[in-house]
């Protein structure tokens, strides 16, 4: 990856990995010239990533379901997901 953004989910009663620690570990696998950023606010990390993503780039969000679910709401709010779900009647 050319850019990697480290963040965490914002659920107080759930333990999240420290994004600064993750960044330090990932640097051993980072390609030359790649950049890393840490944002404790996951929505800020997404905004920065989207701002730096070109139309021909891919943006991949990985991590926990908690993080992916929180960031998914930018495109698909919880109410929309519940209305259009195909499982769990």
C-alpha cells in the first residue's frame, strides 16, 4: 500500500489495539516511499484516506466488525441496513 491509516473503534467497553503500536509493527513490512498516519478518531482517518484517494485507487478498510460497521454508516446508515437485510427476519 502507498498509504496506511491506523485507527481504532470508539466503543468504550471494548478493548482495541493501540494504533501507534500497530503502526510501529507494520513499518517492518512497509514498502519504500509508503506513508503511515495514526488517527484516534476513525471518522477522521476515513476522511483523510478519502481525501488522498484518487478515482483510480482502491480504499480498503480492515479491522474489526466494530470499526467496519461504524465507518460503513458513511454510505449505509443503520436504518437502511436493517430495512434491506436479507437474513434474520
